[in-house]
C-alpha cells in the first residue's frame, strides 16, 4: 500500500463549506441546494414547497425561510472567502424584506463578501426569484472567524469595583 493511499488528502474549503451547509438539518428540511459559486460568491437555491407557504390565500412563503436561506448563504460565502478551514459563527444578521416571496417560483440567494478581517467577515446576500433579478430581500451578516480558538474574555476588574 502506498503512502498516498493512507494519508487522507486535505479537503478544500469548498468541500468543507458544502458539507457544513448540507449537514444542517434545518437547511435540509427547507430544501436548500448549494449551486456552483462564481467569484467566491455563495449561491443557494430554494424551490418552495406547500409547507413553506405562510398564507395559502396569497401563496407567499414565510419570511423566516428567507432569513434561514440568507444565514446559510452568508455562512457558505464566508467559508468560500477564508484561506484556511476554521469554525465560524453568525454574530449578526439583518434582513430587509422588500417584496413578498412568491411560493410558486424558485428563490435564489447570492452572497458576496464585502470585507474580511482576521476575525470578522461582512457578507451581503441578495435574494431574488427565478423570474426577476430585482431583490425581494437583502441580508447583511457579520460572522466571527475561528470561534474555537477563543479564550475567556478579559475583564477589567477595576471598572466593576468602583464605588
């Protein structure tokens, strides 16, 4: 047996990102599908099902579905833009809902990295439908990088003991 067969080859960041997104039960329940990326942009697709429609009389899907989609896409985008594999965590996610999300059209979310520091990633997600390039929602996310390396936060004891 050759050494190459014994030593496991390192996974690419893309593989790790896909495994992460595809292993989150909520993403699987929603039916989120990762699409091929372009220019390190995360791309996720959702084909709505009847269970995602919040109001059958209007056919609109729940806003929370778009929130979950943006979070998954922002996480994917973060992974696609880091240089080495590391844990990440969502610190903040703000959503602007511009139009109702139709339950009869495929929804696409594209995430782009606005800025990356050593510890923080700033991601914007544009959510559109298959028929219209105008966004139905925009998500802005902030992710903390390397969360497993964190130690106890330093505390200024003097500030708490002031009388």
